[in-house]
C-alpha cells in the first residue's frame, strides 16, 4: 500500500467515521500489509492505534495551516519509521506476519509517539507543536540470532517548536533547531547513516515551564541502550531560553562576583552531604566543580531553591538514579545577579 495513502486516513487526519465494530482508526476490511493487519488483529495494538489517531487530531487542533503541514510531514516520517522499527531487517514487512515480539514492539512505538504528541499544546499563552527525527537500521551483530530482541537499532527524537503566528516563533525555533542539532546524528535517517547500529536511543525535549514573558525552560531527557547491555543509561538536563535577548540563559544572568562559582560549589557540596551522604561515591568538592557551574544542570523553576541535577554514575551508583540537590535561594544571596529575578520569575 502507498505510504501516503496509509498515513492520511489512519494517522494524519484521525478519521473516526467507522462502523462501531471497527477496532482500529481505519477500515480493517481494507488492511493489506502485515503492518495494517497487525493493527487490526492485535487488540492492544489496535487500541494504541486508536489513541494515536486521537492524539494526532488533538495535537494539530488550533495550529496554523503551515504548522499543521509540518506535523503531517513529521507524522509521515514517523509512520515510515514505525514500519521499519519492529522488523528483522529495518525494512517494511511485505509478507508473513508480526510475531508476539514484533507486535509488542509496535505497541511500545505507538505509545511513545502518543506521549510525544501530548507536548503539542498551549502553555503559558504560547502554542507549541512537536517535531521529530527518526531512524531504524539493522544490527549486524544480531542478524544471525533468530531469538535476538535487538535486530534493529531504533532512534527517536522529539522536540517542541512554536506555532508560526506566535511573535517569538522565529527566534525560538531557530534556537531550538540549533540545540536539536547537537542531539541528532549526521546523515540520512532513512538510510541509517550516522546512527549507531548497535544501540537504541531516545531523546525527548519538553517544555517544562513558561515563566512570565522572559523565560521558556525545556527539560531534555536522553536514554540509550547498547544491545546486549545489562541496562541502559540516561541523562536529564535543562535548557533555559531568555526571551528578551533571544538566547540561552547563561550563568551571569543568575550569579555574579569573582567567587560565584566557588560559592555555588561549596553550597552544593554541603547539600550533597546532607541529602545523599551515605550514597556518595565522590570524595571531594573538586569532583563536582565543573558539573555544578553548568547552567544546563540547573532547574530554576523551584521557588524555594536552585536544583542541581546530577546524572547516573556521576556522584553515586547507577541504582541510586540521577540525584539532585536543592540549595535554598537565600543561601546564594551573596552572589545574586541583578537580573536573577527577571530570569527566574519572568518579569
């Protein structure tokens, strides 16, 4: 079946003018490919497809025509990825049928997409939409193992843009595109060039807070799993967009003085001892100095304190997770910059 013909009724327009007995978001009597048949024949996948169709219809509501077109194109790209992600060779299946492992994989891929589409919404007076980047390629190390769970390396990235009729859109979207380039791999995702063919990756950039008229904060989560590894790993970071100057927030927007970094490191080290003492694997504040002064580690949305984000393995064992410390703002008054409140509260 032609990809565009499949994409339009099933996932792009979210058509629900179907008989009550129909289980999927499209007419199953017209299902032709193994992908379509799997959706119709697997109740959990059929339900995931219905939810996805509604998620997409909701995600495009209220957008300008240009932004709707962007999201439709992105959905077509995702659909191409979905048809490749759960096969044995990263190519759309043309015969046979998906087994239990394949349908379970598809359910996961559909649910992940629905979650990403939930970020297309109004927040703080701004209409955000979602864009993505996808890749699927065969893992040559797993090709000969018929029981392998990792025959295909899957790569997904989702991130927000502003609808074009928002006055901030051009500058914010340019900033977002530059930032996303750091998460993307070079090359053509359809050909798999530039992607790791022996690992799965998932990058999610979501709007965490719109603070007044001055700041938009994004939370970026990255997860990767090397095929055959005992477990995956992940990172959490923050991107703070400073609206008045159309740029990312820098340290001097919040702190000032020749010794600001030393003061912040000292305060963080003290809180680490208090909050995570017995779990720490670092022995001296010099072990965390470079991490603490990085603004992408700072969650500034907490009214009571500056939250410093550490990643797994940095200060404690993996099983302990990605620990944070919270430093009361009043403990940092001595290094407070004049612009701090404008950045924190957005006015």
